[in-house]
C-alpha cells in the first residue's frame, strides 16, 4: 500500500510571532517566513504548519481569533498569505493552517452580538443568566482557575475553558458547524493542504452539570472525546475535507491509544493523525507544573505503547506549548549538540509523520529568563498568579515557570549572532535567549558537524529509505538509558540504538553502520554518550 503524501512528509511547525520580523516591529511576520523558504527548502521539509495568523487581539498569541478569514495585521495581509502559499508551492512545500474552533476571541463579532439575548448569535456560545451571583457550575479551566466569566453589561455568565477572552463555541447549534465548514472551504480554496486542529476532542459539551472534583479540569468528564464530537468531525470530513487533497492532525487532550484509534483509523473518516500528550507527561507528577527528574525509560515505554497501538500517527518532541526537548530529554550543557542529534534520530526513525518545531533543528534550548517580568505567556501568568494565591513560595513558583512555561519554546528563532539573533532590529516582543551568539543558523548552515547539518542529512536519509517511511516498528530492548528498536520493510531492516545517558554503554548487535551522530566506520559494541546509531541489518 503506497503512503499518502503526508505520510512521506517531514512537517516543520512555525510559530510566526517568533520566526522572523521584517518590518521591525519586534514581531515575526509572513514576509519573514517567505524570505526563509529557501532555508526551509534546503532543510528538505515539505510541509509547514503555521500557528494561527488570523486576526486576533493576541491574548493567547493568536489562539483567540476575531476573524477566521482575515490575517492579523501584525503578521501581514491576505495577499501576503496568498504569496506565501504560492512561493512555498513553487518549492514543493505545502502549508497547513491551525484550526482553532473550540473557542473564538471575545472580540469576534459573533460573540459581541451574542451578548444580546435576542440575537441569532446568542446560541453560538454558552450563556447562562445569573441567579445567585455564582458561576453556573464548578468546572475549572486549562489555564487554571474558573471557566465562567460575567458580561459586565448584562451580568450574564459565559463559558470559557481557556482564558476569559476565549469563549467556547456551542456545537449544539447547527449554525456553528455551518460556519466552520465555510472557514475550511475558504482556506482550502486558497490552496492550503490541511489543518492542525486545536483541542479538537473537547468540542461537544454533553451537559453543563457540575463535574466530579478533580485536581485539574473539574468537569472534563462532560466534554472530553464525546460521541457527538466524533459526529462533528465526520460531518466536516464528509461535507468539506474529503473534497480536497488535504490532511488533518488533531491536538487531542487526555486520550489513550484506544481513544486515538476512534479518531484516526481510516475507516472512522474523522482525522488522519493526532498529537497525543502521554509521552510529554513522562517527567511530571499529576500536572506539567510539578516536574520530576526525567526518566528515559518512561518515555521509551510510552512511545512503544503508542507505536504498537496505532498503524500510523504524528510524532513530535517539541511544539509551541512544550519546553525545548534538548533541555528536557537531552542535555543542554556539555552534550547539547550530540544529544540534540540523538533526539533527531528518535524523531525521524519512529514510524509515523515527524513534526519538527522551529529551532529544534538548531538544538535551541529553554529560555534563560530571570523573572516573571520576562514572561509573556497567558497560561504561565495565570498559573503563577494561582500559585501565588496558594502561597507557594516565590522560588518554587519561579522554578515551576522556568522549567515548564510555554515561553521556553517561544523565544525568537536564532538566525545569526547579530543583535537580537538576526530576528529583528527593534526590541523583540519577547527576549532572545542569551545563548544566541553560540547557537544560530548562520554558523550551523556552513558547519558540516552542526545539528542543522545533521537534521538535513537525516531527513534526506529518511526520504530515501522505504524502511523508515513505511516499515513496521518492533521494540527490541530498553532499560533506564538505552532504547533499541527495529524498522522492517519486506526483507530490509534497520536497527536504531539510542543512548540517553552521558556514559559509554555496551550493547552487542550485528549490522553495518548506516548513520550515527558520531564519527565511526564500524560498530564496536559500545554506544557513545547520547549516541543515536542506525545499523543496517
Ligand atoms: O493547547 C491546548 C492545551 O491544552 C494546552 O494548554 C496544552 O495542554 C498545554 O499547554 C501543553 O502542556 C492548544 C494550543 O496548542 C495552545 O497554544 C492554546 O493556548 C490552547 O489550545 C487554547 O487554544
Ligand atoms: Ca514584524
């Protein structure tokens, strides 16, 4: 069975706000992405996922949309977007957009009109009249804290599972689904190749009753992965998506591999792939803010489970919401480069479509911020405020933010050792990481031993390897530091050996060296510190 184009693809996620600023307002923009298409072509990625660039007040950096069919002037114009799609297409690069349809901005005209209880837009959202001065239920939100806010004018409550500026859409109203279909068609007719679908498994709220008390997300049993959520996805697929050559990858929270099968098995005709979170929760206790020491074995066990349970899926180690992988799963000190390359071997040799997040190809690290003054992320600010209200000591609060804040992934892309890392000539919207003089694309492009050069070679290897693109996955061995698995297609097999430790480790195997992040000709039965080794069996 031949792979679909998005199964053979290597996808590159761009957070436009932090990619490249060309009009010197300190904010990345669409012309900045256009100017770097040759850099991306040279990396041999063939699909870009753009985080939201729609018109937005920017309370959640674009995940609060006030106009789905116009571009945020901070990023550019619709004609810039048309140019980007065209220029990327000429380089064989497709584009997928970020579809954020669980909620809109509170500045969206639909929401502004819905404040009038007689408006036809009233039931686009969840409005409740105030009866006793208390929120209509006990639900708690994704950014910590409450999920109901009052409209000052009417005193009525409205539901928002994220920030109060992100009111939830009401999918009990068929008019909402029709609006979403128009949005999909608008962008697909412009030539985009699909969507990354934001928190796509919480669209259907079964009821607004109180939820069972939980440490996080009280009330979530009423809206996670409901049957009617599947029905909505089937409708969007049948009525719109199936009419285009496109794919969807859904961000799905709190799901198991069994749940995932119900979203992405081809016969379900809902989504093509999903982003799961379980492997990103292997270094925490209960919630991501309570980090534990990273134990590679837990990561290996989770990856093996998901590789076995799903015939195909999206693979990622970083995105705009997650800390940088080299700081989290590798070693961003002495072994930064070699461990960043080892993580590239993991990402690009698992079965499934690999997603690389901007800067991951350079081995960019978590931020070096010193205080909350440097933080921009609404989630981090809300969580810090909540922690302070719970009298968690300042030092502990800052440690939580330092390790987990989404801003770790949102510092400006490090293009060069010039001022502001070549990202902008003016003060950037968020501080540049102080290590930009050491870690930047300009140096790595011409350095044959750089992380960037390693990514290029590995992506090229993957493109030319039917085993890596189509082969089966078999776990061979793992322990607290080593992970060994095999990819097989027909008669050919590749053994992948990963050492997640800073020590040499012995492991006997046959096979000739196909690829490694070390200079070696033969395999001598010893894995170097943070070695990622491919053996042709
Ligand atoms: O994130 C969904 C979400 O649940 C995040 O809060 C995520 O769980 C957490 O940050 C990861 O540890 C999506 C977008 O990716 C995020 O940027 C948005 O803020 C959020 O939805 C609301 O649209
Ligand atoms: Ca700009």
